[in-house]
């Protein structure tokens, strides 16, 4: 009986006591502007807020290309820097929680040198992740820019 009781309380916690998270992302796309190829990695940030009343669980953070990595920061915790699926660290076993009424920062890093001289010109990339927000299970944000020599 004790075991059952403990198990039930764990399940209640996983279900956020019935609360539902609500994801609010700002912005949803960013123009990086002109990016010098020799200028090193550039970083921009998106905010991910949870305006619902249940814990927001973020998982499966991936980018669309090997030149781009993404890292979620919540409070004092930072995720690894995840990249394109199949490149570098996999986020398959990873998740991070954003408590209700709080937010996190999604750091995005773009390496304008990653593709060499063939990478010069306009670029657009996406960063995507999954959530337990029933209205927003698959989220995608984007950025663009112009890589110059
Ligand atoms: Cu790339």
C-alpha cells in the first residue's frame, strides 16, 4: 500500500497536478543582419516563457544545420549546446523544465565559417524543440542573415 501511494504521488508530480503549461516565445524569428565570415561565432537569444499553470517540459532541441547550435538556460541551469540531428550531441535523452510563471533563454550560436567560402551569401536556419504544451507540442524558431567575406 505504501508503494502504491508513493507511486501515485510521483505520477501526480509528472502530471503537474493537473496544470497545463503555455509556451510563449519572443521573438519567433531574428534577422542577424550582416555576418562577417571571419568574425567568429555570433549569438542571439530568444525567450521561452511559461504563462500556463503547469510545468513546461522542453525536449528534443535540434537545429537545422551543423553551423548552428542551441542551448536552453533556465535559472542557473544550462543545457548542453545541441546541434543538427546526427551531428554532435544528441538531445534525445534530454529535457529541461520551465516552472509555471517563469521563463528561459534560448541561446542560438551561428558559426559563419562552418561552411567555408561556399557559405557566403544569404542564410536561413531553424531551431526546433518539443514541449508538453498541448497547444504547442512542436515549436520552431528561425533566423536569417547575410554571410559576407
Ligand atoms: Cu549550416
